[in-house]
C-alpha cells in the first residue's frame, strides 16, 4: 500500500460490502468498546435507516442549499484551521441560530481529491459543498426531534451490579447524516469517504493508514461470512 494512489485507496474502500464503512464507524466510536459484532451491525443499520428515512421526507430535486434556506438554516464559511489536535474538520452545525459552517480549506482540499481521475465517478459527486450541507441538514432535523437518534439507541457502557450507565454513540448521527446526504444527492457510496480525500490532501501516508485500519476491520468480517466474495460498490441511497 506504500505507493497506492488516491484513486486506488478510494476504489478499495468503495469495493467492499455496503454497510462495512458504517459498521467500522460504530466500531471506532470511543464508547463502543463493549459492543459485539452483532450489536455493531444492528446500530449501524438503525442509523442508515434513520438517515435514509429522513431524506425521503423532503422534496425531491431541491438542492441542499435551497433546502437549508427553506428550513431556516444559514450557511456560513470559515477560514479557521481545519486540523485541531489531530482531528480534521470540514463542516459543523450550530443550533442557535441554526447555521451550517463550512471550512473553506477543507472544501478546497476535498474538491482537489474529487478532481483526481476517477475519484468523483466512484463517489458520485464532483463537489464537496452540497454533500457537506446535506450532511449538516440531517443534524438540524435530528436535533429538532423530541429524542435524537443517539438518545434512542443508548448503550450500556458501564455495569456495576444493578447499576447501569447508558451512553450515546456520536457515530450514529454521523452515519445517518452520511446516508441522508447520499440519499438526497444520489451518491454511489457513504460520504464518509470524503474524509479520506481530506486526509490525503493533508498527508497521503495518513490516508493510507486510514484505509489500512478500515481493511483490517473488514477482513475478519469477510472471513466470517465465508470468504472474500466479489467486489461491490457501496450503494447508499441510489
């Protein structure tokens, strides 16, 4: 993998079974250490269903920018650093007042990745902006509900006799937001893949390590299912 190109990395992630990336996201959640494989799969599936269902309630054919305007969400741009303590940020949602903040440097970095030959065709978009806005619209809709997705799927993170500590998994809303954006925009895969493009722009080796970690999670699952099988694109919302 030392010399793998961005296209090759994107192709490898997009070639596995459709729910592998969301399952990996749950498995990597800082609060998911006690979850077994079946529970991880159940939670990932619940998040994907929620995100797709939320997208299906909105008018067909409207751009994320238009939907944000109709929902009273303003869109802002920030020139702040996108690397904070080793974590890369591309966008965020603020509740009061409702607004999406897009990081200009992250938009440019992801768009550079999408401009690499073949990458946009795999993911299903040539621009990061509509994907990131759609992603954040889901967070707006989720927070407007009486109970959020994460609240409805709290897990037991600590147990001491009759005492149970229930914890919310931040990864669930991220999975659902990605599926929401994929459904709304007809993407070919979960837009978590845009993180790979952002990493590549910052440090290609960092991106290669990201893919290696993902593949180390996926390989045991493939063996459990009885072999490698054929390659499948991640189709989340076509």
